[in-house]
């Protein structure tokens, strides 16, 4: 009889080693209640009792952004904040950035800064951010935009290379 059995599993079988998993299933593998248990993750599962390592964190994973977060596992540029015009990548926009922009133009003519391949690396960030008016190339209009920023004007950027405005 079962009363005489020294080991009885959760399945009621004498000699069975089966136990309830964390989900309460006899002989289970925790998979029925597994998922992402971090409520700050994009795919948080309030019903999950066991974290299975699948949490997704989306945000700015571009090292050139002021809000870069290298701990994220997915990058979405719409989360990023950039200091456009900071051609020296030193955290401020000043005359040295204009000098760097001029050097880029003299070295390359017009330059497409959006060729960064390693978003976790800050190499090339100054060139990336030198596109002050965000039109896809570094040219004389970026120098004008930085001049406006240095003078305290607001720069409204557009898709065309000449679409920036000085608003004093």
C-alpha cells in the first residue's frame, strides 16, 4: 500500500521522484509559468513565476547619443537624444566644432556621417554628430547651424540641406 511506501512522488506512485515544479505541475519543468518577470522589460509577463531569460529591453544603444545605454539588448533610434553639431564629441557646441566641420568638408568634400556600424563604439561619433542640421551630409549648412547654436538661436532642421532657420 502507499502508506507503506517510503517515497511517493507527486503523481501518487510509490518510488517516484516526481515533484511539483514552481508552477505547481507534477513532474513539470517550470515552462508553464516561465517568461519575463522584470516589470521594466518590454515583454513583461505578469503571470510568469520563473524568469526564463527572455526579457527584452529596447532603447537607445547608440554610443553617440547623450542617453546611450549599453545594457539594452535591442536598439531603437527613436529613443535616442543626440547633441547634433557636437563634431568634437565633447558634450558642448563651440567654435572647435565648426573647425572640425570645416576640416571634414575640406578632407571629403561632402560627407555622409551615417555609416557607423558599431553603435557601441564612440569612434566616429564626432563626425556622426557634425551633421548639425541632420540632412545626411556634412556641408556648409552645418557650419551655419552650429553658428546659430553658438549665438543662442534655435535651429529648426529639415530634410533639405538648406532647411534651417535662425530664430533669435
